[in-house]
C-alpha cells in the first residue's frame, strides 16, 4: 500500500512539474530570454525573472498567494498596504534627503525667472488615510513633510495647500482604491483650493457633466498585490456643460510631435493603464494645450503624475497650458530651457505628489 | 536551491538524467551538476570547489602514505590552513552578505552571498583528512569518490555536514527506489514550505520591528521581534537542510537529520546538540576533542568550548555579530556548567522556559551588527524604554500571530509528536493523504514562488 502511495506521489509530482515547465517554455508569449539578457547581464537572475513572468496562470498563482496571506492575517505586501477597502502605497522614507535637494532646485528655478511661481505638493492616499495605516509605516506624516518642504521654499514661491481639502473630503471618492493617484474629484478639490492662490475664479462642479469613462478597472496597486475583495475603480471625467475650450493638444516626445483635439484619450481605456486617459499619463516630455480663450494668460506646469488629472480643470482659465515632465527630460538628456522659454509664461506651477517629489532625482533638469 | 527555475526545471531534469544514467556515470554527473550550480551562482566559487577537492584528495593520500612519520602532522596542518583560508575568504553571511574581506574593508571575492558551498566543502575536506590522519579509515584512492563527497551539491546551502565514513557505503551503492524518491519529494516540499511560508514571514516581521527606533521600542514588540529572528534562523537553515536531504533522497542517499527541535532544549549544551547536529558533531570531533586531548585542565576545556562555539557561529557567516554571539553563548555555557546542580533540580518545563528566555536575550548579538545596538535592544526587551506595548505591538500580533503560532508548533515538535505516536496510522488514509498533501504543498509553494520571486534573492543562503 505504501509503495502504491509513493508511486502516485512521484508520478503526480513530476507530471505537474513537467506540465508547467513545458507550458512555460513553449506556450507563453513573452519576450525571449536573449532579449532580456541584453538588458540584464546577470544570467541567473534574468532566467529566474523570465520563468516567473512566463509561468502559466501567473495572476492566479499570485492571487492564491495573496489570499492565503490575507487569510493568515497579513495586510502588507511589500510597499502596498490594505487600508480598509483600499490599497495604499506606503511612503518610502529612505530617500527623504533628496527632498531638500529638490526644493533647492525649485528655488534656483524661481531665482532665474521673473514669472510668479507656485508650488503644490499633493498628499498621496497614504497621507490622507494615515489613520488606517500602522504608525510603524508612517513615522513622519505627509502633512509634516509637505510643510517642511514649503518652509524651505524661497519667499517668491507661493505654496498651495492641497492636503487640507483632500483630507476634509477623505470620505468621498478622492483617491482610487487600486491606483496610486487621485481621482477627478480629488483633483477638483485641489484645483478649487489652488484657484484662490492663482487668483482665478474656480469653475463650480455644477458647470460640469460627469461622465463615467470606465467603471470597473483595477489599477497598478491591485496588479502588484492581487488582493481580492477590493472593489474596482471608476474613472470620472468632468466635461464642461458648455463647449470645451480646448482646441489643440501638442505632445512632444523629443523627436516627434503628436497632435490631438482633446485632453482625454479614450484609447488608453483599452490599454493596461486606464488612468492614461488624462493627457496620456506620463508619456511625453512636453504637452502644450491650446484653448480658445483670448485672455492670453499662459501657464507652465512642471509636472508629476498627479498633474494629468487636474489640468483639464485649468483649461477653463488659460489660453495655453504647457506641461513639462522633468523625469522625461532626464531620460532624454534635456533641460527645461531646451523645451520652453520661461519668459513666455505668466505663471509657473510646480505640481507633484509629496512621495514622488521626495524621491525623484530629476530636478537638476530645471536649470 | 529555491525558485521556480529550480523546482520546475532543474529538479525534474536532474532527477531524470540521474536516475536514467548508468551507475558509473552518476558520480560524474553529480560532480558536473555541482560545478554547474556553483557556476550559476558565481563562477568564482569554482576556485573553492577545486581547492577543496584537490587538497582533500592529495593531502588525504599524502597523510596516509606518511602516516607513521611526523611530516603527516605538517601535511594535516597545511590542509587545515588551506581550507580554513578558503572558508574565511569565500564564505559570505547569507543574512547580510558580509564576509571576512568586507569586515576588513575589502571587496568580496564573490559577487553575491549565493550557494557556492564555501561553508560545506572545506569542512568535508578537513574532516576527511583528519580522520585519515587519526587512522579511522584508509585514504580513498578513487578521485571521483572524494570529489563527489566534498562537492556534494545537495548540502551546499545549509548542510548537513557529511562524514566520509557515513557517506562512503552509500556512494558505492548509488541505489534509489520509488519510496526514496517519494520521501525526497516530501522533504523538498516541507523545506520549501518552511522557507516560503515561515522563514520569509519571520524575516519580514523582524524587519518590521527593526524599522522601529530601538530607543522607542516597546518591550512586547522587542520580544516579538527577537522571537521572529530566532524562528527565521531556525526555519531558514532547516528548510535548506531539508531541501538538500530531499534531493539526496531522490538520488538514493539517506542523509542525517540536522535539527531535532532545538527550541525545546532544556539547556544551552542541549541546544548545541540539537541545532544543526551535524555541524555540532563536526566541531566536537575536530575542534573540541583535538583541544581536550592536549590536557584535561579546566583552561583546555574552556578553550575547547570557546573555539568550538566560535567556529560553529562563524560557520553561519564571518562577521562581528557571529563573534559577539559566540562569546555570549560561551558565557552562558560556562554559567550553566557552574550552576549545573541547582539547574538540574528545576522541573523540565521551567528549564526549557529559562533556556528560551536566555537564548532570546543573547540573540540580539547575532541579529544586530552593532553590539552596542544589541545591548540597547536587550534593554528594550526588559522594559528599559518604559513602554510595555503600544499599537504597533498589537499590529504585529494581529498580523503575524498565525505564522508565529505555526513556528512554535513546528519547532516545538508537535507535528513530529503526532507522527511518532502514529496518530495517522491508518494505511488506507495514509495512501490517500500522502500524495494529496504533497500536491497541496506544491500548489502552495508555487503560488509563493510566483509571487515573491524577486524578493527571494534578498537573502541568499
């Protein structure tokens, strides 16, 4: 009887191994190992990563893992924390020092232009929902970190408080549950607050028609953690009840410029990152948005990911809005002066979330 | 020795070629596989393999041929010196990647703390030559046999440390059967479960506690943290040891068990015997007894304990933390010896509890690289920060309770007890249960390997 049991164990074990090994090697459409080896010289690691990525039913395995761990009591998966009904990307305090450096670059930018300059550091969901996160992952609140950054700003730079309006509206749908971004609502609250500093008359929500561009998507946090039981997200677009002022959108990639007529790119809803519906996300070095307003007021935004959702609201106030992504500048080995002339603009807005602002090392491109 | 590539590609391919190949070819195949594994981890490791095999074989022959002459002693000293040099230069701490060269401010010879067998091969080589010198057995003339013994890849990661006289008869047989293969599979799956489910989680728990400043660490969190570290060390080493024994069982080798519920020990000397038994026996035979033979005076005994414990601790990595922990262990062993009579009068459960508390008290010296920080940590454990527990302690308990409980049950030998008592003794039930739990563990481990693939490389044994 024991022999029979052992034989079944051996046969079943090796049969399963072979089945998945063959499937991994021959039936998965992944980038060939040779291509991956060009990017990473470590053969062992590359092959291990290839096998993991190509393993059949990858998502299902990851889902099994997460569910086992959640059942066992775990609520954190690397830097993703399950805070109630949402996934939150935890702050990374390791690189906090680059915040001081980055503030210095912004001060340097302000010193080189006469143009009024504004700065908005938005909190991420980890900052707004910090009460749901254990203190050990939250040793310094985002509010304090934002205030620290603002205190070090040059006097000429006006700071815009986005924390308070978002924190006050935390029970509303201001952050996606499965993506590390604010929603259209969150962006609107920040926009509303910013208009006070920018000297604009905010367009109230009743001037917009709300459209659900996507009502059941799971963002990148979900893809990383695969936690079941989290409700899918929806993407709200706020369309002006009157005609959209946007006439043209030019997107510059370094060697080519693409044109569009709207700030919303529905093709992104078919892709892997649905939130790229807003100005195609972070794909371009520079994006110029032209409107039919004749006040000739022009705004330059030095942008992080959070800016894409808020910009559609600003189109009601400026004849041209230019967004420049310093990270893309760094990748293309360009500087700000290579793509824009600061004198052409009436205002400059630096808009990042505090996490990215603290960790990015690309602000030397603003020289 | 863990990962999807290992489980789904290496293991079936190796098992197929090994089992189907003719007997004379098997040893060569094992040797080529050992070299291949080392090359995969770091080609520099081939130096370790070559030096250990050649020194073991040649010095074994020379020592045997000159066994009646004083020169044999010199040859043995040279063999020991070469292999200790290899061990110190190439063996990197799996926990933090440190080795002797980094301690001295130099660059490591190996790129990463991967499995190149630098902790095992020198011990095999020395053990074999010392036994030949002690005339325990004749030297082996067949090079391939010595090479296979010294560079037996299943034990590269965490042992067990093999004895040549134990290994030799099995080497001659190279005999395997379905029962042995099934037993190997069970051991591999058990090892993977221990590594992926318990060891990795315990390390994360320890990392969480380490994330809190020691000066504000509540006593409860400090105890939870160090207990997690204790479980991490045990499950990490024992998991790799099980996987090694499993591969060997598939090949038809029956290797000795390295762990016998060490956290149920009633004293530090008992703990030394139960935690990595094969390493303990190696240190006892080749270090402790060698020193004791020189004299029966107390100082020799102290020196023998000191050197054996130091060597055993340094085996886990050449770093200051190993030295500090070894010294703390020696103090405990000496204190235990002095208080032997009153301690023996205590009931066994009290002695176990006392041992566990004392072990956890000195463990921060192993867990933390800075001895002063370790002292601060110990202070926090005993309420030195004036905080008994806080909301973080509550979070740690609620998040990791199941893992810690499972760790206690497994390391406390509860499952072993059930098997010993033959509670699952129904033949028909066993016939069904055994394949089912192996496949369940395979599914379980696969889901972990797919999900934590990249973080597996964070700490490599």
